[in-house]
C-alpha cells in the first residue's frame, strides 16, 4: 500500500535533513576559448602581413614615422600575450572540467535530494517529498509515466475529524503493488500534487495562480556521464547536473501497511490517503 508520512509542520523543504553539497557553477567555454585563440592568431597574421607590406613600400628618403612603428610593435606584443593568455585559460578550463568529472564519480552510490517532480524507479519503488504551503480541504496525487499515462492516483483526506489537510512536509513512497502496472527499474515517473478547496476546485493564491507544492525526490546515483555540454549524474534514465543536487540523504524509509494508507503528523492527526 502507498505510504504517506508527514515529516513535519514545515511549509518548505529547505530544512529536510541531509548533507548540503557545496557546488561551484562551471560553464564549458572550451569552444569559445578556441575560437578566440584562432581569431587572435588570424589577427596576428594580418598584422604581420600589413607590417611587411609597409616596410617594403616605404620611401627610404622619407621613412615611416618611428612613433607609428613603435605603436604597431606594441600592438603586436599585446596580441601575442592575448594568444598566450587564451591558451593558458583553455588549459585551465580543461583541468577544471577534468576535476569536475573526477568529483562527480564521488556521487556514485550516494542517495541525493533533487528538486524535481520526476524520479527514477529504483528497486521497484519511487519516492517523493513534498511541502504543502497552506491548509487544503483535500490533496490530489497523480503519478504518470513517460507516455503521460496515469499509473497511480489518490487523494489525501483528513480522517481525524479535521476540516482540512494540514500545511506541512510529507513523504510519498510507492511500490509496484501500488501502481496500475509493473515498472522497470530506471524508468521515469512524474508526480503531480493538487491542492483543492471545499468546492473541489484547485486552490489559487491572491494573484489567481494555482497554489503548488514544493516537490523533491531522493534517487541513488548509479553512473556519471560527460560531454561537451557538461558533466551529468545519472539515476536510471534520469540525468541531472551536480548543481541540481541539494543534499546527500539517506534512502527514504518505506513502511508497509496492511490497512488503509495513512499519514501521521507531529500533532497526532491522521491523514488517510484513498486511492481513486
């Protein structure tokens, strides 16, 4: 049975336990640096060609102004320095990219928290953590596969006599038995959380926009990929960058219940999730 557990009364996932990952933003500029170096070399050759042409055609009785000649030599020196600088920068970027790739391998086998509604099936189960920012009469849950087909749907409803689902942070854990079909490890599933009012309509804020839940997932990194666009971590068919990792966390605990799926908050209020 699906397990929904209220973790806290917090309305944000910023405080979810785990180890914060320190990341640095990096951009692949190897192509840009190479283009700049080629352009500098082209300008250098053009400069030499113009300088030699001037020297060949100058009047011996009226030679070139030495100030102009000195200025051209200065430009030539600056141009060469620019080429050397671009070359050194390209080497440094290569070293940084290699370092980034090396550090990415350290994530293999780690379970990481990523802010996304999509997740990968691992060990025949999926999990999400979501924060509801405000009380709601009911909370609809829908999970779809990569084709958009619904493989799970349910609704959280307060069974303890309360009039609403409390704002707070919840975890959702689903196994194959909870879904309409068997899954394949590595495939992508996506969850949608809908807050509804007493009229059964989607709740909106003062600006008329739908009130949404902040959704995260915890996945185990099983490989690393790298190409010209950057270095990516992979969990099943799910690809994401190191900068997308919020925290390193322990695998989400799963609890099997034999009766109705339940969720318990810190105030001992029980929220029952019913499958529709």
